[in-house]
C-alpha cells in the first residue's frame, strides 16, 4: 500500500528547494497512492494538490488543509468521502 510520505513530497518539491513546509502546490499524480493521510503535517501552506490517476479509495480530513483551493482527484477509486470540513 503506497501512502504519501514526507520523503515523497520532498522529492516532488524540487522547484521549492525541497522545502515542504512552505509548499503551496504539489503534484502527486500517477504514484499508485492508496492513501493521503498526514499530508497536513508537512504542507500547511498547500493551496493546490494534484492527486489524479492514483488508487485512492477514501477521501477524508481534507478540511485539515486550511488553505487548499484546488484538489484534483480524477481517475481514482474513490468509494468513501468523509470529514471534508
């Protein structure tokens, strides 16, 4: 099972000198991700999140990303949506 990790985000944040705590946009498409928990721990400034074409079955606690303006979840296996507030 592949989940978002701090290392994965850091590798995708090269344009931001691998600094993830101030990251406003991250692209994690086509990573075979099955979970998105804990991203709010590392990316508190995140405004744009691309998660399309993964294997994500559950969307929950997205409300923890307080500054999120755009979320792309196209082409996932979403079955459950919870706690969006």
